[in-house]
């Protein structure tokens, strides 16, 4: 049976949060989430302790995601997505 655990010593919203999936005490996957001012700014994924990829996120002044950069395990950029928003009046 699998177990998921999070490092609860780091409050969500700042610092790094690690989420680990394990089976019988053996780590299968670890995801490190890095927060700054309550926004997710980085993610790294490891499978069986080997890094499989990462992502970086950028936001505008009001907290909207504007850039997502995905990298392979060697740190090479494999995809960049840019987002734009339009104001809608109701």
C-alpha cells in the first residue's frame, strides 16, 4: 500500500514543500514545490531518487500566471508557455 507524506515543517506559501510517495518505506516519487509570497515559483520531480524534470513559474503584479518554463532532468528547456489575460467587464 502506498503512502504520501508532506514535510509539514514548512508552511505552504513560503519555502519548499516536499510531497513523497512511498511503498513499504521505499520512496517512489518526490515532488519539491517552491513557494514565494504564496505563489508556486518552482517544481522539481524525482522518481526513485532520480530527477525527471522541473518547472519554473512567473506571475504578474496581481498574481496571474504569465510564464511556465518546463525543463528536462539535465535542466534544458523543453517547453515555454506564456499566458495573457484580458479584463472583462460584466
